[in-house]
C-alpha cells in the first residue's frame, strides 16, 4: 500500500508548492520563473551540435514554458519553427508574440495546443 505523506511545503505553509508560489505569492512565482529561465541557457550549448533534433518538425508547444526563455533561444535558432509557450494565463499574460514565438495561456490538465512536438 502506497503511503502519501504531505510535503515539507504543505506542512510548513498549509498549501502545496504550486498553490504557494502561484496563488498566494506572485513574487515567489516571479523568482521561480527567473530560476527556470536561467536553466534554459543550457539550451544554447545543446543547439550548437544538435541542430538535427528539430529536422522535419514544424511546430513545438512548450508546456509550462514560463516566460519563454527556452523558446526564445530555440525560435531564434530555428526561424521556420513555430514555437508556442503554453503556461498559466497569469504567467503569459504580459508576453507578446515575437516572430515565430507565441504565448498561449491555459491549463494543461484541460487541453494543450496542437503541435508536432
């Protein structure tokens, strides 16, 4: 039998991690998104020698793509690729389409925009 115990965040704050940073504290959500964006810089290194990974692909949806840091890197490297960042409406509300990079707000548990990848 699987025993599910509450996480340290749930114990300490009374809510789960995502509820804590998204609903209760926009500043924490901003810091989280900045941290995720800094990790995206590793994509630059991967693209140097792996251009063939996007061969034959016309569209990508980055589910939970945050502020689009990874999307910006990939869409600039592959201008013919339609790249969509899909995240919560509050995350992408102030972000605008740039060339082949677009932002869509929604809930991944309800639906995800259609794409090749």
